[in-house]
C-alpha cells in the first residue's frame, strides 16, 4: 500500500501489468496536498472515506466510494482528505484505451455528462463496481496468472465506462502538452533509433530543458522511459519469438545489452523467462 503521493514510490510499489499500473493508497491520517496524473489516463475510485478535489482550473468538489473519476494525462490535483481514506488508482496505457475504443460499439450510453471538459466524474454502476472488486481481489490473490486476468478486467471496465456519455471524450482527448506529444511519439516509435535531442528539437526545446520537464511530469528521464517501454513490449514478443528476433524488433543493435537490461528489470534473462512461462502453461 502507498501512503505518499510520490512518483518514485508509485513506480517502485505500484503493481504493473501489460495494460495498467495498479496503485493502492492508504491514508490513516488527514492529508492535504497535490497529486499528478503524469503521462497516462487514470481511473480513480474511493474505497473508504471521501476526498475534496480541485483539478487544474475546476471548482472544488467532493467524491466518495460510490463514484469514480477519469483524470486525463498531466492533470494537477489539489486534494484534501479529513478522515482515514483508502483509494484505488488504475493508470491505464494509452494503447489499450485506443484498442478498446476501436473494437467496441457503445451506441447506448447512460445519461451522465462529464463534470467539465477536463475531467470525468461518474457513478459506479453494478458492473463497474464489480470489476473494481475483481481487480482488487485478483491483485492480492496467489493466482499465478493474475496479471493476465487483471488486464482482461481492465478491458471489461473500459468497455462499461465507454457506455457512459462523455467518458470517451475524456479518454480519447488529444493532448497538446509537449510532454504528452513526446510520450506518444516514444510509445509509437520505440523500435526505431530514437534520439532525445531530435524530440527536443521538434518541440522547440533545448535537450536539457526537455529532459527536466519530462522527468518532472513523467517521473523518469526520457531515456529511462524509452527503456521501460521496450522492456514491457519484450514480454509479449518473447511469447512468440526467440531472443535475437525480439532484440532486433525492439531496435537493440546489441543483443547482450538487451539481455542485461531485461535481467536487471525482471531478475531473469529473456531465455530463462521463456522457460518459466512454458513450465507454467504445462
């Protein structure tokens, strides 16, 4: 559980699947301070207690355990909690949002409008509430395929949320912040020979200023963000291809370097990881 809004803590203690980062907050004492959503959409809900929020330039408002919020990327939240509060935040990969939106047809929408053009506040219906419960239960279970199941549930949740009027506008809104443009470019071109200097030039920023702003918003340097994207992509690629093919598909020129990076993050070499996965499927 997390009891501090610190990006470094989120990156270390948050549970990460292919499609999301699971963040479970537990504040035993009253809290007042700022919170950020960084580079991805976040679906947030209260499990216990109540929060008073002000998002960017919105008016102050309260929300509790019967509701959920969609925070767009790079949102700044002023938050106050007067009683012990537990909260769940699901930081959603932009790619899976786009994938679900493109594949489903949600013509029938509930008559609920967004709180304003920059944030969505909705009521948890029975389906959405049950999916939150399944994600939490699975995360704390001993199920060996729990991350796979959690990714199925987040797609189910997105499907149900997209039925609510106004949610799609928030989830798919194009963001013009320079760092949003940069993270999108890196996610879409991770397998190419990306140079941070070129991205900074495209955004009319110096490389040093770009790197500082990127780290302040995303919580890591551009090069580390690129490395994390590649390593996450490698997990799926290793299910179908050998280590050499995966390394080249990800844009690594040195296979040994890819292997060492993978081992540093996951504790196993790519080949060992493949063998572990094969045993689990037998």
